C-alpha cells in the first residue's frame, strides 16, 4: 500500500531541482552529524553546551 505524500512534495509540482537540493542537504546533514560525533564523542545530539 502506497501512502500519499504530504502536499508540496515532488508529486505535487515541486521542481525537480528543489527535490534534488533537499536530498543533497539531507546527505550533508547526515555527514556533518557523523563528523561532529567523531570530534565530540562525549556529547549527545540535543545536549546544550553548558550541560554535561
């Protein structure tokens, strides 16, 4: 069963260039989070700088 995508997604007329940019940004975010985790292994996602 295929669920409908929310309005504003590719099947609703979003330009293909914008869809590709979203995918690229998601990939860049994933890589940045991975690199950050390597440099700061003691920190968890969502943890503020002042708390440990």
